[in-house]
């Protein structure tokens, strides 16, 4: 007996008394667009993002000891994250190309996970923020760790990639 394909029931929007914020990358007729930041004043902006790569303790021990077959996992992931931050506008279609003034990617082995905590901090003086650059740096660093250890362990998980903090710009300070 053939099963009917699953069709989710449409969800109805809950009525709200609050005006919802407008999406900045959607034009009046619904088309995708790059936000015009030409009228914004340049200011110092900072964004910090974080994520985790969770693995077996034995795999983490291999990374920490420096004995992974592909080489220096943490060093390679750090460089990959920095490179990714610099190329975010090439990867995310509506991001502005930015002249970043600082990118750091820190990777800390954590025996309690077990795994690695990846944190990126990105800084610019400009008219738009660097949240996407920080998130891209973390994402690519995590993917690089995965790539370098996947032959040892296929069950590695990338988790919790999120914005930790942002400073600068009209919307001010945000901390998760």
C-alpha cells in the first residue's frame, strides 16, 4: 500500500499588536536588494561569533597532540576562518565588501564537550556591521576542523553557531 506524501498544514500568523520590523534586504515589490549604506556615518564596529565542534574524546586527543594525518588542525582552521571573514561578500550575496581592520579566530579545545570552541572577532571602521564576517569565520573554521578529522570520525557535529556580541552602528550594543 502506497503512503500519501506528507503535506504540512499551513500555519496561520498569530495576530500581533506590535509592528513587525521591516526586512532591510527586501525591496518594496519583494525583490532582494543590497542595502544602501552611503548615508550612514562610518564608525568603529565589532562583532564576535562562536560555535562548537563536538567529537569523541579520542579525536580531540588526536588534534591536541598534533597527530592528525592532515596536519595542524587548529592552525589550519584558524587561517581558514580568517580567510573566510575577508571573503564574506563573495559568499553571502547581499553583503557589502568591507576593508576589515582586524580578524581573530581563537580555537580552544574543551575536554568537557569534548571538542573545540571556535570564537571569531571582527573589527571594521565603516558604514555597516561585521556580524556576517564573524559568523562566516566561525562557520568555515568549524567546517575546516570537520574536514581535517572526518576520516577519523564521521559523527562529528558542528553546533551552536551564533552571534555573541556586536558593538557600533545605529542599533548600538548587543550581547547574547
